[in-house]
């Protein structure tokens, strides 16, 4: 059953890609109808239940980000034609997102929608705005990813007995920690390997914080009289010994190899991309910092949810005519070291190109924010490296995965 699902997921989409968008040289060309990114920033992130955003609900967080964005860019808010917010667990997400936009000074005439593709929600919001621009329904839109895991933790999914009796349906609503242990057990990813990859993430993130790297991608946001501009999620001084000393987070499942040190952090935050058609952006005099090329989503066996990047990445590369060697920076979400390590090993991508400043194990993984945050982070890193192509990817709860291709134009 698993192999059948994998083969189906890895078949390239029937959606045609125009010949001029295939291959590195063609993708780097500039055309009037390109979907470009004119602004890509994020808030500082906070540790769930303990950090600087623990008491800040989603509407207040988005409102602060909208206000800071409009002030920073000088964008006339009435020119925004649509907003899409990716988020997972807040109650009534469309109501609170719409209210946050209105309170930030965005006119009532600007519509808004919300999407929930779990860990891929942020990428889905970018994709939704990109498709609206590509179809010429709009010329300018805003894609947002946000989550408060402090105030809106993952609810326990409930399905009726008749649905839950199906093995795959049963697996798709299980806790994500369980899927981590299933991947570790089935694909033989021992605790030592997980801790090794986790240490890389912690070490890189610590260095990035000390070097002030994230200041380039963080937009300072004023909330409750304080300006937040630095993540409080990165744990300093992590060592192989301290990781090895941690107790299993899920002692009743699998081989109990997942810990608080080799799993993504639970956190809060928001990120945002302003997107436009190139000819419109140039006419309005907007700075262009990047280009959206393509994105894709796949499905895999829910029990092994974490391996989905192994299938999402080849699919988006095939659709765009790219190879692994064409990509300068990879942002692959570290939901758990078990799945991340296995994906890296199977994809055979050089680790120095993946998450150069650490990933979610060190930085945290606010579910709806991550897909947008990875684009913000990846474009900033491409600017530092003078690189061109970014590939982002993530596994997605319930047994899915996503990937996207972006170009640095800063």
C-alpha cells in the first residue's frame, strides 16, 4: 500500500509549465507577467507558553505585523487587492484576520481569506496569491503565515468510529510525535543520528543569533508598548552531551528516540510576503526582492508523514526543469530530526546548503507561519550569499508534503 501511494505522489503534475519557465537559465529571465515578491519579512518568534508572544493572540500579532509593514514600505493600503492568511488552529481565523487588517488601516474594500494546510499553510497562502496574480485576477496581494501555539495548541482531531476504522484514516489523526517515532523505527534512524542533525541546527542557529543574522529578515513590531525584534526561541550552549541526556518525549511509542532537543520547538510568530505582477511592481516603483516560480503538494502514508519532502522536492524540480545542483539554498523544515535526517540522506543534498542558519529544531515551528518564514529566511540568505535559487519544503500533518521554488532578485 505504501509503495503505491509513494509512486502516485511522485508523478509530475499534469499542469503544464510554459517552456520559458523550465530550467535554471529560463527561470532567471525576467518577464512582465512574473509573480514577484516586493517585501518579505517576519516577526521575531517566541517560545510557546514561556516566550515573548505567549499572551499575544493571532489578531493582535497580525495587526502588529500589518501596521509595521505599511509603515516600513509606505504602501498605500488601498492598492492591496487581496490578502490570504495561512493559519491552523485559532478559532474563527477569517474573522480575526479580517478584523486585524481593518484595525491596521487596511480599507474595508480589501478582501481577505484564510487557508489551513497545517504545516504548509504559509506556503499555501503564497501559492494562493501567486495563482491569483498569474490568472490576472489581481495585480497586488499579501500572503501571511501566522500561529499562536501558546493560545491555540493543536486540538485532538475527532473522527467517528466508521472513519477511524480505516487504518490510514486512523493514522492521519494521530499526534505528530507518534509519526516521528514511526519514521525512526521503520526507516531505522537511531537516536544518535537524530541528535547529530539536531546539534547542527542548534549550533547554526546559535551562531546566527550571535552574528545578528536574523536582523535582516525580522521586522520590528510594536506590541503592548514593547518593540519585539529578536527571537527568544534559540537555546544557547547545546552540546552532544546535553542532547544525549534528554529523556524521550514520547516514551510509549516506537523506540522512544524523539526528545525536546531533536524535535521542532513549539512557538508563536507571523511572516508576510507582498506579491505583485512584475509589470505592475515596476510601474509602481516597488523594490523587487524575489520571484515566485512554482509550488507543489503531495500525499504520502499518514503514518510516515515526515518523509514527504522526499517526494515533494523531486516533483517541483521536475515541474520546473531544475536539478538539485541548480538550487543554491534549501530551507527544509525540521519537524523532527527523525524525518529530517532521513530526508536529507535520501535526497543526497549537501548539508551545508540546507538551513544554513538552523531550522525549526532550533528556531521553532509555529505551524501556519513556517511556510512563509522559510521563504523570508531563504531569500535573506540568498542575498547574503549572492545566490539565485531557493527551494523550500516541509512535511505536513495528516500525511502530506509541500515544496516551492523562488528566485532572489535583490
